[in-house]
């Protein structure tokens, strides 16, 4: 039997040092997520670093009309763990959880989207790559999911 780790690796996109997420182009979700469906929930996606340290950055938006849900979110892997910040507020933005077999997930409660525009957004459907990847990253674009909100 093929284990879960192999399936996730096969579904993921590999990025090396200096690469841009999605080749530098915006990633449009195959299916838009209505903001109403996110009410009282959290958004999640999975990634894995195979390097000791690393980082990647992105923004979440509604495509049309352009509405920001986050500013630039940077996920950084250090030797002591992960940090995740939003450059608009410079505060922690969401959380990182262990997803097993070397994978991690970024989760953010919908109520915690840092941009004011998120309150009037209709859908979430776009991931905008920011900066370049540091280290070696696997990102599973298919792992975007609505999950139960977490308590802080």
C-alpha cells in the first residue's frame, strides 16, 4: 500500500531556493470558496520543508473584484519551529499545526483575516505569490480546505 506521505508528495509542487510559488503567477483555486461557507470556520493548506530552514510568502484574495483577505503572509521555518506573520500588521497570522509525516498545515480562522476588505469579500479564490522561496518546499495546492475553527 502507498502511504499517505507518498500521496502528498506526488500531489505537491516542489520549490527550490529562489523559486517563486506557482512560477510567480497567481494560483486560482479550481473552485471558489464562498466567504459564507468560511463563516465560523478556518481555512487550511499543507506544506513540507525538506530543508532545515526556509520560508515562503503569499497573499489571499478575492479575484473579482480584487479584495485582499490578507496582506503578505510569510511562513518561516527556523531551527526552533515556525513563525507566521502578516506584513500589514506585523502580527502572527493564523497558526502552524503538525500534519504528520513531516508535513505541516497553515490554518487561519476566517474571522482573523487581517484585511478590512475581508469583511465584504464574497469568495476566496486566489493565492498571490510573494517574494521567493527560501529552502526546499513542497506545497500541496490541492490541500486547501475549510476546517473547524480553532480556539486560541
